[in-house]
């Protein structure tokens, strides 16, 4: 009579084990502390940081370094959005002082423009540490700051240390064309696809190893423990800290490369000015139900489109009621991201007769930034020539496959 109860308990325990949350990923900053800060012992240290530069409990890396025996933190460096991460995209800022410590805060997104540490900023440093959480999207400027700071350190003979962090989009996903060097800019600095599937440490190794910077640096990467390439952010067990004002959630990090390119062309609201930035395609002239039906019929993996209406407070159609679709990422690891921009634009043309790219060209809109974000002008030219979204997406496959091979020597994680 006891046997069924024992089997039942075993089954419950087995099921609970299957659904148990995975062990939390240990960040590079935590691993550095566990190793006794040995990479920084006896050195004068600068730190590239912002509000994301914290451990899983929220303790800032600057505080860890200030308390570490044998480590002298002498300066902070801030990327786009500032040390607190509260400045809007594109707003430059000047050097300041960190009130809790009295340390100088050097702007790496300052007027001039200053986009890399100057020799004066690096004077007296033995090592510059990089600890920023980015989004895994080439156009997100933290990785530009990463490589340009490496180059400055190479020229100044200053060591460079990366405290590694997860790629929120995972380490398997690779999407989009690589960079045409003629279109290099701060939003497309390195010859990687739009979504490149590398951690900051892996990307730093590739930048150095491929000679993408004039002066290679003495690079050390402090790796994470427990991160695997198949992980997207929810698998890490880590809390989300918004890396910039509009990337408020992991879903917004997925949505940024899925909608931002279409938003740059214009004519569609992509959620800016509402509670869900980068999560919709909407306009006053769209029918949300028809758009959702059309996009769901494409059967794109890991994503669903739901009818959606709202009134944005800024951005496209500010103050008007817009209709369209809200993007639900039902399987974040499988959902195509960059492709969604072009399926959304194509749907607007098929359902509402609005070729938004052609309209932008006729209206005299400068599409230089769109080309810079794409890393070239091939996509714009293909769309203007009438290529379908599926054809545009397929045209990236060779670049994606070549990059997967090229990056292999620089991978740190299984």
C-alpha cells in the first residue's frame, strides 16, 4: 500500500528537478572578486562603467574596486547615456565628478566629439577595466566604446581588462549583414553582423585578434562562470538593469533590433512614447487585426503578433491613436529579430499600400543613418528595387555563415 505513495513522491521530486531554475551565472566582476582581484593588484585603475556595472546583488563595481586591498581606483569613464544611464540616445555630456567618491568621471560620449579615452585621461593609469552590460546589437554603442578604448590603451601602453557579461540575445544567434568598411561609424564600428552572438570579452578578443584596431592592447578577459551559448537573458538568473532609458526590459532588448531599423525609415511608431518601447509596429492608417493576421500567417518561429492600439506621447504620431501589432516573443531563443523590421515594412505596403522607404526617399529624407545602422547600402537598394523581405533576409546568409566560422577562435564558452 505504500508503493504508490513512494512512486508519487518520486515523480513529484523528479518533475520539480526538471523545472528547477538553473544556477545563476556568475559575472566577471564577481569572478574577479573571488580571485582576490589578482589581475589588478598593485595597480592604478580606471573603470569604464555605468548603472549596469553591478553584481547580482546590485553592488557597483566601483565600490568593489574601492574596497579591494591592493587596488587603487583613480578614475571612472562613462559611455553614451552617462554614468547613471539616464541620458537620452545621442545626447553628449562633459566630464564631471563622481560625488560618492570624488573621482573624476571622463566622458566617452562628449562634445568634440570625444569617443575614446584621450592620452590625458589615461595618464597615470596602469590598467583600464571595462564592465558594461550591452544588448548584443551592433548598433548599440557600448561595443564601439569597448574597441576604441582598447585602441587608446594600446597606444598608451595601458593594460585593458574586460569583466565579462552575458550577451542577452544569446551566443548562438547571428543575424544580418556584416559591415562594409565605407559605412563604418560609431553605430557600426566593427565588422560583425547586426546580431553577432558574442559576449563583450569574446568580442574584445576578436577586435584584438583580427587587427580591427591600429594599436592592439594587452588584453585580459575575466570570464563568467556558468554561462552557455544557448542562454538568453532569462536563463542567466540575473536581474535586468536597463542599459539605457528605452531598453527597460529584456523584451525591449529583443525588440530594439527587431523594430529600430523600420523606425529609422519613418512612418511607423515602434513603441517609443509608450510603456513598451521597441515592441510594436503601429500607425493611424493601419488595421491592427489585419496586420496581426498577415504577420502570424508567416509562421515566423518564436514570435506572435497581437492587435494593438495606443496613443504615444512622443515619437511618430505623438498624441494620435495608432493601430497595429504588439510583438510577443514567445520563444526568445528562436525568434528572428532583424528580419522583423522588413516583414513589418512589407506588411504596411501590402495591406495599406504604403511603401514607407519610397515615401521617405520622395520626401527627401536623408537615409544615411539607416545605411550606417545596416552597415552598408545594399539593403536599402534591394528594398527600393522591390526585393521581398524574405529575399533581403536570405541575402545575409553568406555573411552570417562566414562570421560564425571567423569568430570560432575567440569563443570562451561552450
